[in-house]
C-alpha cells in the first residue's frame, strides 16, 4: 500500500542525481551550494503540492560539505 511513496522517492532520487551531475566539478562555495538548493526546490515543491510529501528540508551547507 506504500508503493506510490516508494515511486515518488525513487523519482526524486533520480532527479537529484541528474541535477547533481551538473555541479560535480564546480568549486565548493556557498554560492554553488545555494544554486544547487535553488535548483532542487521546485522539484520538491511539486512533490509537496501534489500531496506526496508533507514537508522537506534540504541541508547543503558547511556542516555536510566541507572544503579541503
């Protein structure tokens, strides 16, 4: 009975992977991280609007993206 949720999560994962490929060899800067989040937001907003998700949070900052 939760197949539709699993399909939604697989769809979101696939879209994130496709979008993330565009940012792979860029410099890890706050501007790049914000561009990445801004690119993902419409996809997740559509999932919320469609009723698939109730809420989401995208964390892309210094805590999980450290510079070398």
